[in-house]
C-alpha cells in the first residue's frame, strides 16, 4: 500500500512582498531617526561652527580622500567652512521646512476636505472647485514667481509651499469623510446631542487620521525637494544658512575639481527623501493590512 502523499498548503502570494515592505519601513524609520537625531543634537557633537570661514583651509577633501585635514571629517567648502557642521545644520533646515509645510498645507487641505465631504451640496461644490483650481496651478512656476517677487526667506518658503501643497490632503480627507460620515458611531453621536464641532473633531478626524498620515509623509518629502530646488536656484533659504539645496548650488562651480561639495549634500538629500518615502509606503501597507483584518 503506497504512503499518502503530503500536500503542502500554498503560501500566501503576498508574504514576500509584505516582508520587503516591512524591511523597507524599518529602513525608512532608521534613516529618518538618524537625520532627526543629527538635526537635534548633531551640533553638540560637531565642535566646528557651520558659519565660521577659514580661507586658508578652502576645499579640503573628506576623510576618505588624500589631503584631508584633521578636525574636518567631511572636508570644507569654498569658504573654508566645515562641511559636516553645515550638513548637520542643513538637516535641521530641511526637516523644519518639511514639517512646517505639512502643518500649513494639512490645516488648509484637511479643513476643506472634511467640510466638503461631511456637508456635501454647495459646500462640496466649492471644495471641488478649489481643488480643481489648485490642480491647474503649476507648483514650481508659482513658487518661483512668488519667491522671486517677494524675496527669499525661510518663512516665505514655508508659507508659499504650504499654500500650494494642500490639494492631496483635501482630496483624501474629502473621500474618507464621505465614507465614514454615515457610520453608526456618527449617528450615535448625533442622537446623543453632540455638537457639530464635536462630531467633526472627535468622531470624523480620528477615523481618517491614518490615511492623512500617509499623505503627510509624501507631502513632507515633496516639500523638502521643492525647497532644495528653490535654494539651488537662489530663491529659497538665503545664505549663509546651510540648506542642502543651497550647498549644492554653492558647490556646482567646483564640482569637476572637488566633486564632494555637491556629492555630500546631494546624497544626504536623496537618502532623506528615500527614507521618508519608505516610511510612507510602510504606513500605507501597514494600515491597509489592518483594514483587511
């Protein structure tokens, strides 16, 4: 009598992709945590001042190249300023702009989206008109025009980007609000005599916050890239503040003889944006998996 053949149960097809997503999420968290730690305590660990110039030590190479100078781990720029100190300070500028832009655009977009999705009717028509109008405006060109006319500055860059990057928040907030406004807990709040403000803040917002968190990560990465582009064109953060985009712009004249002056801030910018996007993808996969349970 032949032995019974053991039939192995098929493995879920999404197991491999979920593991990759989890690994990517962990990598993104690690990258963002390192950059945040550098921005918060990096200047306490780096003894050099990011604004002090030393023309006698101009364009010293980083530690992995010949001719490096002790005390300047990543070398110096065209004015003799320590590149590691400026890189650490630039992380603070990039994160500050990203966070403040997300807060500004989130307040605008979430408010419009929640109101339009909850009330419907003419309120929703107005919100849709505002979203359509915003989507018809080219972000980069308008940002260049505004900053070019009104002058560069950290606050102006944040305000400009915040007023131009709210549309994703509005679209997602409107769609998710329309899904949850008819749920039982909202009806129960109405029957209990809860005010409109209580329902919007205590019942609607907490149940759409997971979707908005994913949008916030994407918008933060976009804001950091746009700030770097504006600074590269000389219309972003004004010198001597060491924005990563401004560091790339200042080093482009020396890129053929001292390529590290654009490589170091360029790689730092790419790694930070990659980390934020990995965090956003991980949150999307995690929250999507929770919704399926």
